C-alpha cells in the first residue's frame, strides 16, 4: 500500500538542498506529498558537566530560533511547488531516529550526502548510512551538484 508521501531529511538552517529539489521533482512526477524533516541543531547541543551554569534558557531560545528558520526555509519550496503538499517537522532527536520514525509511513526517504566517505564517515557517523540500515522503504541519497563539481 502506498503511503502517498516522500520524507526528506535536512539539517541546515533552511532546506535549500539538492535532496529537497530531488524529492520535489519526484513527488511532482508521482503525485505524492513531501514531508521535510529538519533536525534542530540545538537539540544536539553539547553535554555540560554538572558544575556549569544552567544554559537551558539559552538552549531553548536557540531551539526556537532554529525551528523558526526551518519553518521559514520551507516557504520558498511551497511557493515553487504550489501543486505539491509540503509539510515540515522539527523533531528534537537524533537525525537517524527522526528519519526512521518518519519513514514508517513513507513511500521513499531522501537524504543528502556531504560525501565524507571512508574514515571521516566512520568517525563522524553517517545519517544516510543509518537511514539505509534502518528503514523499510526505498532510500535515495542525493549529493549536491556543487560537491560533484568541486
């Protein structure tokens, strides 16, 4: 059974990525909706030792600002694609967990790739690798054109 939407994972301040563009084109072609999942960077803040000052109000403000920027970043995609239903979420959890949860009802998951590969990927972790290993639907890993040209 088709779920009727494509999930796109983004992590920048605004979803101006090749992954969103690719998902929008595919959604248009297949008559699907797009769900942009933007993982809020403030949720992944550093763990602070117990003797540090409480920065919870600063972290909360940073998270609200990230959420606002993410919502505003989706607007241009909606304007460029008025015939596609585009929704957005800003979960406060690890990107792989957020995308695996979102993928439970998706036809496709689209993620970007920074092209780190090899050792850097092993040390830093790879969202695309985690998604590939844990979702039960097709996954498209899209590299930006700028990366391919450099």
